[in-house]
C-alpha cells in the first residue's frame, strides 16, 4: 500500500558482540535492506518472516571486518531504495544525528534494567527515562550505559485495554496480518470473533462452559480477584497470532498509531464505556511518548527474556496448570501464539543462531496471503512447548547469564496443584557449571531470588489452602527442592565471589546485600529488583506490607528460623528518598547500576519515569537486616 511507511517498527538494536550486531525491524515490503556502519562491514545476513500482506519481520546480523572497537561510539543506518533512517524514521535520531548509534563495551561499567511495561497503566513510561539518559550522554561514550536488560513482561498479552483491542484490529486490517483456524473455540477465525458481541470485555465467556474446562476458563479469561495483591483483568486476553504481533508493533513504535482512530464501541455497557474512556486516556499518553521510547530502543543494545505476562498470567505455575492448559486445543493455541510472538519479536534478537530451526519453520509461510496453515502452526507450537533453550549468556566482563524460569520447571512431587520450582534440577546444575571459576557474574532472574519474606509467607499460606493462583505464588522459595539447590549454589566454594542478581516481576523496587552466615569468605551477593517500567504496586497496600515485613521479620524475630534462607544474612539497602523507613520503592521507571572493575555494584538507583531518582544506600548497621 502506497500510504504505509517503509519501516513500521524499529530498527531496535539487539545483541552487540565484537564480531556481530543484530538489528530487528518490521517493514511493509520485502525489498532488501542496505546496512551501513561507521566501521567496515564484512557481510550482512538478512532474514525475513512474512506475517501479513504488508508485514515482514526482519533480523539483520551484521559482521564487521574487524572486531568492534571498545568504548567507541558507532553509528548505523538501514536504507531502503537509498533512503536512510533520517528519512524513514527521523524520530529515532537525537539532535544533530544523521543515524542512530551505540557504544560497544566489553566491560560492563554501567547498565540499565527493568521489567513490566503495561501500556494502559497510569504511570509514565520508564523507557522515556532511558531516552533521557541516552540523550544526556550522546556525546560522551564513557557515560553511556553498556546495555538495557528487559527482565520480563515486555508486553501484556493477557491484560489488554479495550482501546488497545480497537487499535490492534485496525493494525491487523491495515497490514493484512494473517488469520488462522481455531479448534475447540466458538468461532473458527479471528474475523468471526470480531463480529461477535463478546469481542470486548467478554472473552472470558468464549471457552466451553463445562466442568472439565472450568480451570481453563478461569486461567485464561477469568479476571480472578486477588485479595492480597491486585486484580487480574484478562477479559480482553489476546487470542490470535496476528493480535500478538500487532500488540508488539503498537508497544514499540509510533508508526502504527498514525492510522489508528479509536472510538468508543456503541455496543459497550455504560460501565464498560467508562472503563474504555479511562483506559483511552492512559493509552493516549503512552502513544504520545512512543517516539522517545522507540528512540531509546534504537540507540542501546537490548536483551530480553520472558516472564508470564508475555505469554499469560501464571504461565506454567504448576503441573496441574500445564495439564489443564495444554490438553485443550484452544487454550494451547493461545499460549502457542504468544510464544510464536515472543520468538519473532524478542528472543530472535538475543542470539545469532540458537533459534534458527524454529525460524526456518516459520519461513515456510502461508500458501496464500490470508491464513496460516493449521498443520504448520500446530506443529510449531508443539516444538515451542518443548523447547528448552530460551536462556542465553552475554560474553562480557562480568559475564551475564540470563535465566529461563518459565519452561524448565521443577514440578511438585507432593501435589500437581502445588507451585513448581522456577527451575528444575538439571537446569540449576547447568547454571552452576556456568558459574564455576568466574570471579564475578550478573544473573538475570525475572523473579527475585531473595524477595520480601512477608509476601512469600502470604503466598505460602494461600498455596497451603490450595489457592496459589489467587496470589501469584511464584517465588524461588515456594518449592523446597529448587530453593535448596539454588541456595547451595551460592554456598559452593567454586562459584563466583561476587553475584549481582537483576530481577523484576513484582511491581516495586528494592536492593539487598546478602552474605552467608558463619563463613568468613562469604560470596557477596547483591539482589537488585527494578519493577516496573510502566507499572506500580498499589501504594497503601505496599506501605503496609513493607511495614509489617519489618516488624515480623526483624533481625532477632523467631520467624526467621522458619524461612528456607536462614543460612543467609539479608540486609536491605535504604532508599534515599524514603520518608517512613521504607525498604521497598514504588515508582515506575528504570533501574541503573554502576560497577567497579571487580564487577561489584558501586551505585544502585531507580530512575523515576516522571521525576527524580532513588539511590539504594548500604545499611550502616546489621540491625537494619531483615534476617
């Protein structure tokens, strides 16, 4: 179509190594790209996956003739028909720039990290603060963060605003994103769903209403009320692959919003109309900030790993959850489509060839311009559900190890309904082997390894009464075997002296210093949690949980003897902006960490999306300890 932009989304700068640079983008055509760098290029391997009549997802893997110079600013450009980014996507450039750029750093001296970017949350987008940080250092390579680590929930496919569904439908139509056939659903195609009065705020009624499918209905669309934390709003859960792809485009690029025109559907009830209009206000602010967010993504290496909302809430929580979800073709397709979307839009950029067999499967493409072959789609989903290589490493100093805590779970041996361990014995053993003889390491664990003990205790109580779904009972201590193996890894004498654990997931931020008790040369462990990029915990509830945690788990409290990590002394760092003794910080933004030459964090901050920054300072006395 003549009125479509050449570049619909991106370029997003992904993995950067001395001998390879990966760019990810989506275009409205399949013309070959001409890539240029301020260093000589040996070759550029371009791969395309067609996902619609006017939509190609591309990955460009660029090999320089010589290894990238360390600590130098490098510009890149992607040209189509002789037109570069300055013409096709000028919003990606800072003042006086002709093209985007980055600084390659083999030694990680500073980085950014965060999770949980929910488009219709009222908070400001933390990626705007990333953009401000990069803009301030555009002429100073030494001040530039080495990379941005996204530790989960980059999109929310299970919690979608009504206005976003309107935008998704229009993007699908504009780009001709492919439809698909559905088995076990009350509709055979996405177009049939769009003609239903249950399209908005009523997708919870779409699964068969039978006793055997009750758990599926509750899990995928139920909007289960969570009395301890927040409520789950899944009535607009994304279903088709085209919806998932459209969601990514709308979350990462201002370009698709150019042809989006959102009006309140007349079929909505008065209550849902009010909800729709409230969500629309938040989305209008979100879309207005997307040029800055997209500019940030284009000018710093981005590494990503999934958490549950990238796929669906409480994904693989327990063995019973897995059995219930995957035995029904419709719920299996919902999970599978989200995984295909993650493969194409996130994991493909993390590694050069780890996902190539899966991508080859997709490159076969639909036989026509309208619909995915059902057999091909089902076969790919079967492969994805058994794929065990989503985790990856970044070859840097310190080494960065990114964990998959979702697909290699340690299922409970006591009851199928009990929460699974976040990683099974084999995966934890492989993790330990990676650590051997490394002096320092940065570990990306979407869920904090050392979390807030009161909240973990609440989750244990609900699990005991058979209701783990009500409180998202997913933490490292929820499963005895996984907890013991993980804690033993830290205690092993051949593992690193310095661990930095970067996490998200919880919608608030904190930092802990962790040591082994009764050991003179204990490893130094730093648990740093930054969440969310565009999400926050309810203020009053978090304030009370923080206060109760300090009261109940004070250093000399006997309750500490009942925790699994009683061998460790966990000392919270104190937020600089606290006004009532807080240990937990609740403001959307992005995490920022500076390291010394030994790989030890020297500065830990949460940069507020809309204002200020909070520094997590070490406690001066051990009496501040929660254990």
